[in-house]
């Protein structure tokens, strides 16, 4: 049983790492296209209007927003499934395993946000991006860990994944409370009606995925129209997917969906999102643009704030005897892992699009520049610190 569990965890990490490599390729391709003679076609492609109409119901958005609102809802649905499984029977079911990554996640969100705010507090538009450096990209981070080979302890990967789950919870709450537009009461009533229907399906032990997906689509459309960001519908839906079957046949609808979606999200959703959002046109970049408060705040938030926040809060938790370091993890290894968490690529881009899409001021370049620089610096530093640390660790 233990061997089967370890095999599943190892295969899961391998899949996430492969997704990180594909993410990097998609992002690099987007940057190349944005700086080539094909940049006009790249922009035209993302601006392509896509419309779905059923009677009086109409959803009309450019392709970029269909990716950010639609495909990313699938990503957040997977995040919700993983969160529920971890809390019920995974690493986070034991409260002793929650304290260290939980403390790290709090520090890793708080300190970067404060650093960003320090550089942008006097700009009412730029300050809206305070949450951009608070995010960690788990796929990229695990991809970098893969480059270090089999010497990376499983406890490091479990810590990084657990911290990322708490980080995702923070991102979900930030999106829900700080990045919503005007609220439509009618649409929210429809969302509220969907929840008891999902509750009934769950309590009755319905294991067929179709009813949940149907109600989930209705809830996504209503959430989209409500002013609350549509991706949150994916998280809410995941909470009602049964983890176990009442028939006791060892079939888990949640784990089945999670297994099916890993490949879809890792090899399609996130790379497409990266390709659509990472296009950074570097032509004619001036020093004044680089030293603007937004890219400086994001870069330092990711590169400095993440490592200080995560390592500092974890150090405090251990020194206060609230928890202890995982097995085979030294302080230097923990510091390298904390630095690696400064890779905030996918979630940072997503929060940045929410922060600035309705301001009327084009800060996308500033945002992407800070994310790319901060993530690259964090990845390089984390890699070399972990390489030194793991070389010191006996096999």
C-alpha cells in the first residue's frame, strides 16, 4: 500500500515537472513572437472576438479573455480537487503537516505584497497590482526541482506542493474579495441556487460526473455574469465532487477527475495561458520603464520578498516550537526552496490581468517585465542553492 502511494506521488510530481518544461517553451515562444515581425498577427489572434449566444443569453469576449476566464476555470477546478483531497486524506489531513507550509505561505504572500506596496503606494492605479508577486507557480518550481535529479528528497517536494496549495487558497481569497467588478444580484442568485443542487447530488452519493459538470457550467456562466471572477466557480464545484463512493467499490469520482484533468491542465490549459499572456515586447525598452514602480515592486517582491517571507516565517515557526523541519531537509535546503517559490509566473500573470484589465491604463508591459525578471532570478538562485545544499546531504 505504501509503495503504491509513493508511486502515485512520484508519478504526479513527474507530470507536473513535465508541464513546467512545456510552460517554459510556451512562454518563450510568446516572447519570440511578440518581438518578431509576426507580433501583429500574435496580437490579432488574441483579440479575435468569440461569441456564444443562446436566445437572449450572450457571452462575447476576445479570445484572450476566453482563455483567462474559461480555461483557467478548469485549472482552478483542478486546484479545488487537489485541495479537497489533501485536506481529507492527504498530507494536510494531519494538522502537524499544516503548520510549516502554512506559515511559509503566509510569509510568502505578505512580505512580497508589502514590498510591492512600498514602491507603488502613491500611485492609485499601480497599487492595484499588490497581489501580483504574492503567487507561486508550482509547475515551474517543480520543473526546476526536476533538473536537480533524484537527490531531491520527497519531503522537499511535499513541502513545496503543500505550500503552493496554501498559496492557491490565498490567491482564491484575494480574487474573491479584491478583484471583482460590479455585482449582478440576479446572477448571484443563480449561483446560490446551484449550490444546494450540488449539495443534494453529493449527499445522495451521485458518482456520475455529468450532473456535476452540467451544474458547474451553469454556475460558471452565472458567476461570469455576476461580476465575481468566473474561475472561482471551478473551486466551488470541486468542493462538492465526492471523494468516495457509497457503494464502497473503491471508486473515487474526485480522484478520477483529478487524474483525467492533470494531463489536460499540465499539457494544454497552462501552456495556452502562458502563450496568451507572456508576450513581452522588448523593442524600444528604456531604463525609465525598467525602474518604474510596477516592475521594480514585482521583481523585488518575487525575488526578495518570497525568500525572506517563506524562510523567515518557517524559521520563526520552528524556533517557537510550533513545528519542525521535515526529514532530510536542512536550513539551506529550506532557503533554496523558499527562493524557488519566487517563480510566480502563471498565477502572477493571471492576477496581473485581473488587477489592470479594467483600469484603462496599459501596465501589462510593466507587469510582465517584473514577473519575467523576478521569476528568472528566483529560479536561478533557488536552483544553485539547492544544488549546493543537496550535494552536502548524504545519500
